């Protein structure tokens, strides 16, 4: 959907995607965050939003169609990572589907490549460290993650990297994993959570950081494990 019509014609085109609920949950924080952002878009960009299916068969076509239709300069895909306490900015997508739980069609691929014959991995082309730093500077818990898992979030990140490398040169793309919503965590005592409004703020801060940083910061966000 085109959420804003009045941005200048040379304004940055930013596609933000979320996923529909999956895994038996009736909500997905990424869908709530993207709907919240679409309802209150940043004034200085062209915000484009899509809710993607959670389907090994259908997600790739939905991603390809969204990029072809919207021609974004920047893609920020988002998804749920229940169990994580922070907004995590994914560094890398790998060329494998190895689903721990079935997708919404009941499909569970094991060790199936995202792109047959593709490279092992694509790095996100967003300034991941600058985004994580900007989020923390705003008072939001955030970090760089070195694995987006092996389900459809990783799939989407890898596919966006593939599209940027092959068909859409210059397109910057990456992935933010979001914690569970409070109402999800309430059913799993001890699980960390984040409110939708906080996630919407995080997306706005991420967009601003991407605009402000053509290249990434040279600071360590490394991990030992
Ligand atoms: N999270 C899953 C897929 C959809 C979503 O929101 C993942 O992390 O791969």
C-alpha cells in the first residue's frame, strides 16, 4: 500500500515488510509494527508497506512482487523472534531453508536452498551497526545479530540480497527481528516482550539511521558465540 502521497518526488522510497501470524499464534509483532508505522508514516520519505505470507511456496513470490511493484531504494523486512529481548539487526542471510516448525501451509523444508546454485550467504546492505547504535541511543534495546535463523525470515533476507545483487543494483536491504508482543509473552512466563508503539518508534529510528548513514560504522558489534 502507498501510505503517503505528499513526500517530494525525489524522496527516498522505503519498503517495510512484516509477516502474518505463524506457529499457532494469532498475532505477529512485525505485522503490528508495520501496520502501526503505516498509520503514522515518517513525513520525509515515501513509505511502502507489505504484510508477507509465512509460506515457503508463497513468500518468495510476494517478496519479488513487492520489490517489482514498489521499486524501493531501501527494504527493511521485519519478523518475529520470540525469545529475543532486543530489536536485532540481522547481518547475514544464508542459502538454506531448514524449518524447525511448519509454515502456514504445513510445509517444512529441510536443507533446501533459497536459491539453487546461489552463494552461501548475502550480507545485509543496510548499515546494521549504525542502525543498532541509533536504536540504543534512542533508549531502545538493540543489537546486531549474526543469524536470522533458517526459517522464512532468513529466507527473505537472503532473497532480498539476491535481488539486490542480480536485478536491483543499488537497492539497500536488510532485516530487523522483533521481540514478542506483551500479549504473547503473557502466555509464556519469563519471555521478553516489546509493545507495538515501541517497535514503531524503532522502525522510525532505523529509517532515519539508514538515511543518515550511506556506509556503516566501523565499530565492533562482534560476538564470541
Ligand atoms: N518469524 C519467522 C518467520 C516469520 C516470522 O515473523 C522467522 O524468524 O523466520
